């Protein structure tokens, strides 16, 4: 079995795969050695491979837990073997979450053109063409946009993402909420519309922490795959463990 750790900016996803079949998946913002040991005790003698992916410093106890009884542990980096050609000019600066999402798209849609939109702390737009990663763009995510308006102005309040609004806003709360949320939706719609001008027969994948909130607000057809990073990490682990 394969053990997957995906450590993001705000939360961590953990999964167990029996080859290609996902048998456990969860997301948490708080974890400890005791909690992890209890969680994986049913699989203690079955997990023989693990992969750790992180966009920030990896907690030491996760590495300790992974290496305690698991024969093969892979920490994802730009040095990892990838199941696609990476055409990024600075691969050492490419986030592990983006690498994994592209790997997931390569696994689920082999040989296809795929635009991967990951709406998390940041919003990334990455392009996979067949077996080649062509690059992508990075934009501030929803929470980051709300915080920027609050932190870099004197009087604008910090608004929760879920605050109800009408547009145009009838008060400052609504004006901020509508401006941030509609602004990101317009951005995503325009990325897809512009992509359509120069590409045909491509898939659009939507993933990331805010994807569930955004998926029904986007005008274009998107494939909602919240676990594509986890799927990609399992694919990379299988690829490197051969």
C-alpha cells in the first residue's frame, strides 16, 4: 500500500492507496504524532511505500512517522522522476502541488491537452499538452485577496469568503465581497475563454480548497477534481518506486 502526505499552506491531505485504489482520504488543519499513529495503525504492516509533498517546511514528525516502518519513502522535489516532460525553465522553483496536479492530469487524461486551475491559497493555471508540461501562471487566491484589501488599506474590514452579497454592492461589506469573488470568477472565465482561442479539444480541471465554492459560479464547463493532487502524488510514487 501507498501512504500519501500532501502538506499545503493551510491544510494537509492524507491518503492511503492500495495500488491505484484509494482506500482512505482525509484533510486536516491540525495533526500530531499520536493522531497520525492512531490513524494509520490499521495499515501499519501493509504500507510499504510513502510520498511526502509540501509547499512549506515538512514537520519533522511526519518524516519520522513515514520512515519508521516504511521501506521506501520519497520526498517530492524537482529532482524526482516525473511521468511527463517538464518544460519549466526553473524547475527548482516549481511548487510540488503544481507538479502533483500536472501528474494527476497526465494520469487521468493521458495524451490530452489539459488546463489545470488550482484555486487554493494562490490560484494557479497550468497547461499540460500531451506528455509535456508547458508552464503556467500564478494569481492571488480568494483569502489572499480579502486579506490584501484589509492589510494594505486603513479602514477596509476583513470579510469572510462566505459573506452574502449582491452586485453592485449596497454597502462596503458587499462591495468588497462582490469585488473579490466576482473578480476571481471573471479572471477564471477569461483564462478559459482566451485558452479556447488558441487550443482545441482540451479539458479544464478545477481543484483546490476554494474549488467547491467556485465550481458552480464559472460559466465554462470544468471537471471538478478536488483530489487530483493526491492522485498525482500516488502516480509519481508508483513511477519512482519502479
